C-alpha cells in the first residue's frame, strides 16, 4: 500500500517538473541572448567600433550630416 502512495506522488510530480524545465528553457535562453548584444535593438547588427556607433547615430537621425562628417574625420585621424 505504501509503495502505491509513492508511485502516485511521483506520477503527480512529473508534469510539474516537466513544466518547470520547459519554462526555464523557453525564458532562460532569451535572457542570455539579449545580454550578449552591445546594441539593445535586435534589428541592428552588433556594434564593435566607435565608427559603427557613429554610423548608427547618423542613420537614426540623432546627429546632423556635418556633425557626422566632423566626428568621422576625428575618429579616422587617430
């Protein structure tokens, strides 16, 4: 009789354990992928240099053309 209670407990716990690992897999993976990116926008490629950051700022319209050209020349002189 005691063994039947143990088996019943195990059979009740199995779906909860499977649900836990499924949720951990689904939501844990996305969190790690986001931390690997330098740029938080998933549509943009990874940014690795100051010139790339400057190009993205210009493409978004954050800076004017003159400001872009001046900063680009400053970066390329180094």
